[in-house]
């Protein structure tokens, strides 16, 4: 259905262009700077050429803008991919490391178990990360 609408619009546009050309067939002489003049040309030809030049200029600007946007999109996709890789590495590292209370008590060598005497004569196991930390808790 859409192809028929496009064909109908093209036929209407061509009909309008042809009738415009027949209605504006008078010759005009264009005057340029420095006293230069052109040969007489039909008015419709001048307008058609101006429209075509404008369309070509618009397409050139559009192509330029589109290529710049594609280049920027590729650059951002590469940056996004590298950030996703970095995030995956961070997730892998965080999955390997202990979490929760064990993480706070784990040192570079891993969690260490130390026996600390309780006040009632019982012995309680406590995990500390370093000897320095246990000294801070005692004082």
C-alpha cells in the first residue's frame, strides 16, 4: 500500500513541476557581480537548478552529520565495552573476596583465628585481621 502512495505523490509532484515549467517559460537574464551577465534562460530552469542545488547541499550536510554521529557512536560503544569489561573484572574479584563480617576481619593473609579469654574463664574464638587490631581491642 505504501508503494502506491509514494508513486501517487511522485506523479503529483512531476505534474506540478511540468505545469510550473509551462507557466513560467519566460526567459530571464541573470546578472552576476562585476557586470557579468548570463545568456537568457527560462525562469523554471533557474528555479529547478536552485532547488536541486539546495537538495544536494542538504544531503551533503546530512551525510556529514550522520558520519560524525556514527563515528561518535562507535567511540562510545568501544568505551562502553571497556567499562563493561572492567565491571566484569571487578565483579569477579568481589566474588572471590569474602563479604560481610568476614571481609572486615580478613587480612591480606586471609582470616586468622585467635583465642581470647573471656571474663568468666571461658575461651572464645575471635577472628582478627592483624595483631595490631587485636592490640587496639585490648586497650
